[in-house]
C-alpha cells in the first residue's frame, strides 16, 4: 500500500512540475511578448513572427515524430537507454539538417530581402540543438520531469531578461532572432547538465541502424501529421507576409498569441476526463457515448465562457496591453475568440479518435485541413487581408473537424454525439 502511495505521489509531483512550467512559460512569455511587441512595433514584430512561422512549418522535420515513441521505448526497456538516446539524437540532428537544406532551397526561389533570409536562417539554426531534447524524453520516461523543468524555468527567466535588455538598449531586430538561437543552445546545455548529474555522460550513447529503422518505420506518419498540423496552424502568417505586408502579420500575430494563451483550457479538460471516457468504453457502450456527449457539452460550455468576454472586450484589452498601434489586433482578437469553438471541439474529438484508434483517419483530416487552409487563404487574403486569414482558418477547421466525418461510418456517430452535446450544453451532468 505504501509503494502505491509513493508511486502516486511521484506521478502527481511530475504532473505538477509540467503544469507549473507550462503556466510559468505562458505568463512570462505573454508579459515579455507585450514588451517586445510595443518596442518593435507592428512592422518589425510582424517580420519576426513571419520568420518564426516560416521555420515552424518545417520544424516537424527536426522532430520526425519521435517524441512519444522514444518516451515509450525508454519506459519499456531502460536497458536500451544509450542506444535509444544516441539513435534518437542522430536522427533529430539529421532531420534538422534536412530542414535547413530544404529551407535554403525554398528561400532561393522566394522574393525575400537578404535581411529576411538572414533572420529566417538564424532562427532555423536553433533546430540543430534541439537534438538534445532526447534527454527530456528520458526524464519523462522516468517520471522525473522536475529535473529538466527546473533548468528550463531558469533558462526561460534568463532569456526573458535578455529580451527585456535588448529592448532597453534599443537593439536591432536581428538580435531578437539571435536570442531564439541562444535560448535553444542554453536549453541544450541545461539538458546535458541534468543528464550528467543523474545518469553520466552522453558520450556513452551509440547509434544503431536497426533501431533507427525501427523508430522511423513507426514515426513517419507522426512526422507527416506534424508537418500538416504546422501548416494548418502557421501558414496563414506566412501567406499574409507574402501576399500583404509585415504590418498585417504583426497585428495578426498579437491577436493569435493572445488567444493561444487560452489553448491550455481544453487540454486540461481532456487530460482530466479522458480516463473516465476510456473506462466507460470498456465497461458499457451506452455509458461511453453518454460520457462523450457530456465531454462535448463541457467543451462547448467552456468555449462560451471564455469566448464571450473576449469577443466584447478584445479591443480595450489589446489597446491597454499593447498600445494604440495594435488597435486593429483587437478586432482580430474578437474573431479569434470565435475560433476557440473549433479548438475546443477538436480537442474533445481527439478523445474519441484515441479510444477508437482512428490514427490514419486523424492523419487524413489534418492533411485535408491544411490543404483547405492554403487554398482558402489564397482566395480570401487578397480581398479581405487578416480577416480573410481568420475566416480561412475557421472554414478549414470546419472541414477537418466536421465535414470529413460524413464520409466515414465510424465517425458519423461521433459527429452526431458532438452536435448533441453542442445543442444541449446546458444539460451537462455527471461529467464523469
């Protein structure tokens, strides 16, 4: 009984550190982000976010979908630690190098200024050092995330202070790209320090072709999923930068970053109630459907509680925090509040997908959604600008979250449950 209590305490402590790090990063990121946005002003802030979005679209090449697979394999076979970490590290570095080469080829055909290309490549160089994130996977597998979280919090504070310092000395824009690279390098150093303090030197790691093949065979759908998801999430900022101007990207980015703060709400709800839904599926199909409906009710109700105040007070909040120059972002934030509906329902739907093991279907939906988003942005951005980009993203989510379900028998039932939950949200009860 005591061992069960100690094990439970270990998991609770691990969850606490992960939640603390996420909350701390969001808070510090928002405060420093406001300070930086006010200093750079919409034009330069837009260019910085255009560059960050351009790199993030391809960043799935540097992760290769390996994250959760390596965590799982480390948990299953701790004796393969050096082989898994060494192979994962090499694969991630090679993936990052592939990302940089691909971007260099693309930049050669794009009408960017030399300064924009330099800023993009500096940010992209940071991906190379993300190979050391395999150490983070190791600590996750041991349920000891606090050791890396403590270091990440410290580095986050240092980098945030550095950004404030850059504003104080009136540094040029390029240094805000350099600070992204420096932050990734410091994270890598911190990971190595944490690993050496508890496990020994990373120099004992080794690469295995067999393990590499094993990991890649399983991870390629996740890598493809990551690329498509990044495109659907970030292509709007890149297309705005190419089809409009950096000023519009700056306004759009401020509204987007503010609304993303509330993205943790449906994730917390999902993580909290997923076990109850999963247990219901094993016990009784009717109870399973009932709990899914209640989960969708909860997601929709949460959307209303968060979105309605944002919709009505967005302009005042943005002007107060960011200044009058970002007034247009307040209008965009009101529209982004409506987009929370799709993120909440999409997160809720992921519980159904996991319980039904519909991973190929999930890959299809995100590819369809990304394709629809690109096409809709192409037609809506020229006449409607940033408003068109937000409308395009909402329409693409409508396609990927709702319309695709019509073509598959197994998902049509879930679509019915989703609508039942949305149109009876006030009946929420016994949510698990």
